[in-house]
C-alpha cells in the first residue's frame, strides 16, 4: 500500500496546496520507476476525497485534482527526470498552473465568487454575535470583510497560481531534502526579458482601466522574483544550509511566513535582474 499516495490524494480533494506538496515530495521516485499502481492509488484516493469529503462543486474539485494537481505534478516529474534541474521543472509546471488558473476562473468564476461571499457573510454573522458589545471592532470587521471579498473575487486566477507556486516550491524543497538530488538555489536566475513583463504589469496596475489586470499579473510575476531574491541570498550567505537540506527546508519555510522578509527578497530579486550581483561577484573573484 502506498501511504503517501493515499495521503496526497486525500488532501488533494479539498486542499490542493497540501495535496501537491505531498505528491511532489514523494511521487518522483515512483514516476522514475513508472509505477502505475502508485499514481492509480493517488487517483482513487483523490476521487474518494472529492465525492465523500470535499464540500462545494464536484466538477470543480475534480478539475482541481486532475488538471490543477495531477497534471502539474506530472509535468514537474517529466522535466525533472529529463533535465535533473529543479529550476527547469519548476518553471514548466508553473506554466500549467498559470493556464489552469485562468481556465478555472473562466469556467467557475461566478461559483467561486458566490462561495467567497457566502463564507465571508457567515463569518461576519458569527463576529456580530461574538462582539455585539464592541461596535468599533464590528465596523472594522465589516470593512475588512468587504475588502477581502473584493480582493478574492478580482484576483481568483492569481490566487490559485500563488497556492500552486508555494506548494510546488515547498514540495520541491521537501523532495530535495529527503533525497540525494541537489537543488542549487544560488544558481536560479530569471531571463532578462522577465523585466519587461514586470514593467508591463506595473503600467497596467497604475492605469485605472487595467488596474485589476495589472494586479493579477503582479501577483503572478512577483513570486518568481522572490525565488531570485532567495537565490541571491544563498549565493552570498554561506552557512549550514549549504550542507544540511533539512535545515534549508526549515529556513525557507520560515522565510515564507515572514511577509516583511518576503517583500525584501522580492525587491532583491528585481534588483539582481538589473545589477547582476552574483555575476559581478564572480567576475571579481576571477580577477583576483
């Protein structure tokens, strides 16, 4: 019995984030061996989770599982097996994540928006009952709820992408930590043309007519610069993570929970695209 396939499938039905992390971390060696039984176990477990446990629209949950998680993982495994390069596999599988995010929003956007509104309204009703003697807090809660509803409804595709992005990233770190495969974070670098994508997204964001489109593009692009910022940090920051993969996984997990540090690393990644910190350092070392 494939325990990790059962667990990954169980989570995939209602939590794509954890389902993708687990299948990435534990499924690659079975992909290498062409172990059909492993992925069949994952598929059956995911289907049972969708039909018996998950709440919401069954067709959406099935599509999340089959396209959003399974296909994304298979693309990652395919390119990682052929190139033995985490960065290549990561970027190709993210392409599928972007495509599915927009298709998902196009087909089920209204249903997703209705769910967001319903769950937010229920939460607000509970807060009204709990804090009925604190009108200032309730006013703040109502404003926050309205802002949250608007944000989630306008940025559904980007939010899906962010979920897949961090699931792939943490799953890849976990895979690297538990196997002998090496993920050279310090070598990660986005192509220079990604700067033009960033500029385009910022222009769209600053124009009132295309502000929402620009915000979605920024939410999709900026996480990639986060990885570049982490890569620059690892290049210059030599400590125990260079030899201990589990410490590396722990450190990056902590980074991803600190939003101020995340913003700093994004800015560092953007700056590195133009200033080429690592390349200049390499040139300096060669000249010495």
